C-alpha cells in the first residue's frame, strides 16, 4: 500500500468513526437515514455542479448501472446499521459490521480482480481480522437478546459493506468513475428509493427532524467525505489492502465507545486494537 493511500485511509477512519458515534447517538431508523442522505445531497450539490460542468460524465450503461447498484447497496447498509444501533452498543455492532465486510471484500478482490497480496500484506489482513474479532468476541454481552440482534444486524451490515466495496472499487478502478460523482449520485439513488417509505410516514419524519436534525446534518456532511477518501485510496492501492485497512476506524471507535459512551471491555479492545495496528503496518509494508 502506498503512503498516499494510507494517509487517505487514516483520515477517512477518524471521520468514519465520528459519524458512526453520531449515528449511534441518534439510533434512528429509515427517517434518520433519509434526513442525513438529504443533508448530504444538499451540502455537496455545489461541488457536483462544478464537477459536471468542468467534466461531464460519460460512463455508459455499465458505469451508471454500477452507480445505481451502489446506491441500493448503501441504502440497505444504512438501514441495517441503524437497526443494529437501535438494538445494541456501538462497540458491539460497529466491530462486527466493520470486521465482516473487509474479510469478504478482500477475498472477493483477490478472486475477482486477480490481486495477490504479498506475505506481509496477507499477514496484515489476518491480524486486522483477528483484532476485530477479539474486539467484538464472544462474552457475556452476547447472551442478551438485544446484543444478539446487534450481532446479527452487524453481520448483515458487513455483507453489504463487502458488496458495495467490490461494486464501487470496480467502478472507480476499472471504469474510471469519479469517486465524488459515484458517492453523490449513489446517494441520490438512496433518496429516490427511500423517499416513498419515509414520506408516507410523516409523523416519524417529523419526530426524527425534531429530535435529530443537527445529528443528521453532521452525519450527512461526514458520510460522503469519509467514503470519497476511501474510494480515492482504492485507486492508489489494491482493494484487498484498502478494505481491511479501513478498519483502522476501529481504534477510534473502540476509544469513543469506551470513553464517550461509557462502554466497557477496555482490556479486550486494547488487545484487539494492538493487533490491528500491527496489521496496518503489515499492509503498509506490503
């Protein structure tokens, strides 16, 4: 992995963990997802207009199909993540979601894109996955019904993470789709598909707006930024390295869960975080 890609990933990791903390505080459903998607659509519109005027996109049927697929996959990802946050702690749902995704996407990148990690890269992938598993590993917390729901929704979220990672990586690497336009138009697709369900329930939307409008605006600004940085990193380095390296956000997420939200299991998370740091070093050397 190049140093430029690693720098993008580190920055994206801090932003990603931050918006997940805000989303956990909201613990909203589809209405909250719609609100922050709308906020992102509005906030980034001037930038997109400039991009389109300067370089009109001509991606063809395949490129636009991948953008549409990205929007749908991100929609399911967002809903599953919020359902997990409604049921269980950030420090449980977030590690399971972020740990399942890279494992699948890294293996998928190796199979689909023909990528061949070096020995240090392969060891790094393994260490990161092990670290995530330790952070979210089986313990008394998994015995409760709510925690079990959190694990299930975390795993579902991880599957969608793997799916959109491979879809979007192919779009930006093989078809030269702009990461900025991919994220923005994918978000537009999410809004389009989600709007009927949300607008037909005005009471839920009003309640979400009254309670979490500020959080929705903050998440709407941060979500595209963190993912666009990750997409640019995918252009610079193999997906099988970038996907697990994004889980550096687990270091930040574990800290925020323990310190800001008062969630425990600090010793276990410290061990998992140490393994992840070693894994990141392995990826950087690879």
